[in-house]
């Protein structure tokens, strides 16, 4: 790799597609600063992938200037092609770009850890005491604050990614397909890449036409084999140990096998596999009831971290109900830890294997144009997620229309939640007009939402 792609530090000028931005990178952070920043991101990463990608963009690109716009979007495009939670993979890539393997591990783990610890505590409290009204009340307002952050991301990314008419057309087509049909998300990404290669080449500015230097293929192959071997050992080692110590039919081994398979087929985000996971966890394995599955999903949607952390809730209840030879709490904790490990370890592995390629393909004209097409499609994806998120926050009922390829979700107008709508407007005002921080915005709406729920007006 040459130029900026061969450094372990921060990015250079912000080359967002039409030449360099006059602002310069703030320089590479220390490892300690990286750790502190991604710990903060992990604590604030509400709102599913759209909100999390928006939050990282605001902090890593706009505030810290550790990555330039193009590199961030190239990495996002790559992550959206992989199985697993794309936001966590994007955090892992940011860490890799700044401090290579150590940075990738720190950023990827810290993005998940705060939410995982909170979900673990909530799963234990749920198993021991039942539904948690106070927790639901606290996170009621959080979602309204996150909605404003998602809209801000849509505006920011759209303004910078859609610089040519073909890009606008690709974004509109991606949104229409995803919003109106059940066509698989990976198919949309592939089509967007082909459209970008055909119509966007030469429209991305001079920074994308830098030819990379020669590749040391022998070194690249050795590195790939080494990383794959270490990653596979880290991923499967705990499962093998559990199987040897407790037998292949123990809940820890069964949970590990099930969620390991799930981790490699979660293309298109958590929602793409939630139905399958819920059916298997409830019907096939009997780990929890349908109502408990919905409660776990609700907790995952309103706590920080990837939505796929609902798997930890499922894993905890599976261990809680099949504790032998330990007690319920111990097995629940071990099962939750195993579930989280096999779910997120492969996501980090994919980035460690593929990140060096991302920084090269973004500088090959044809591939850069394809990535620009995928970036345009990402705008459509964020718009679709924004509407989906808004429907489920601002309305108490959402109607699903399914007929052939048609797959449309629409809110029931009379089910509008006026308190949620007011909270969303408050969040938009303080974020866009008063320029509050993400933490301040979410904190304000969380407090207001909690007060409204406790007062019985929401």
C-alpha cells in the first residue's frame, strides 16, 4: 500500500469526492484517546445501525477528523457487504485504520461492550423479576433523540455522497426497492456497485484515480493465513473447550453452534434473520416464549449497541433454564458470554482480513466508481431505515402489506403517539438549531420521556 493507506495514523485531507477539503485531519490519536472515544461511542450507540453509523460519522469524521469522508464511506460500503452487524464492523475498521490490529480489537470490542454489559444486567433482572417498567420508561425518550441523529446523518451523508445525477438515481432506486419490495439487500448492493461502475467512473474527483503500487502477494497471503488461523482459533476455542468439558449436548455448546451459524448468514442486518432466530429459539429449542422473545427485542432496540445483542438475552435465558451442572445465574452468565463471543468475534475477523483491501480498492478507478455507487445506495438505505425507525417510534401501530414481491410497512395514522412526536421535535431543535452534543440530546429526551411515562401521559 502507498500513501495514506500505508500509515497507522489518521487520514489526510478530507477528499469527499470532488477534491480535497481545506480542513486537515487533527492527526492520529493516541491509543488511549482511541479507547476513550470508542468507549464513549459504545455508551451512546442507540438507534440500530442507522443511528450508530450516524454517531460514528459525527464523532470520527466531523469532530475528530480521524478519517476522511471518502475512506469512511468506502469502509461502510465494504462492511455492508459482510455478514454481521455493519456498525460494529465499521467501528472495527476505524480502529484498524488508526492503530492497526490493536486499534481494531479495541474499537470493535468497546463498541459492543457497554451494551452487552447493560443487556446482561437487564436479562438477569428480567429472568429474576419479570418485565422492567422503569427501564422501558427510561428508554422511551431515548429513541426519539436517536431519530433526530439518524435524520442528521441522512442529510450529512447525502450532501457529500450525492454529487452527480447518476448517484441521485442510484440512491432513489435503492430506497424504492428496499422500501417497497422484499428483494434481498445484498442484491441491491451488487446492483448499485454495477451501476456505479457503469455511470460514476470519472465523476469522483482526482483523489480516486491514484493508482496503487505493486502488491507483495507473498506477504499478503502469509498475513491472511495467519490472521485467519488465529481468528478461527479464537472463535472456536471456547466452544471446543465447552464441548470437551461438558459434552456436545450441553446448552453452552448448543447455543454456541446455533449463534455461530447465525453469525455467518446475517447479511442485510439483524432484521434479516430475526424471524428465523426467534422461531428456532422459541419453537425448536424452547429457550424462551414468544412474549419473552418480543421483550428481549424491545430491550435490544432501546439499549446501546447492535440490535443483534438480542442474542445475548436469548443466550442468558437458555442458560438460566438449563443450568446443570451449575446454578441458574452462573449458567446464564456463561451462556450469554458464549453467545456474545461467537456472534461478534467473526465480525472483527472479517475486518482484520479485509481492511487492507479496502484502502487499496478505493484508489482503483473502476472499483472506486463501484464503491461510489454503493455509497449512493447507502443513502437510500439510511432513508429507508429512517422512515422505518420513525414509523415505529412515532406511531403505536404499523401495518405490514405483503403481496408477492411487495413488502411495505406503513404507520396507522390514528395511532400517532403525540408525546413521542413532541420529543422528536425537541431533539431536532436542540440538535439542529442549538447544536447540542449527541449525549446532551439523548440525555434530554431520555429524561423527558421517563418523566412522561412515570406521569402516565405517554
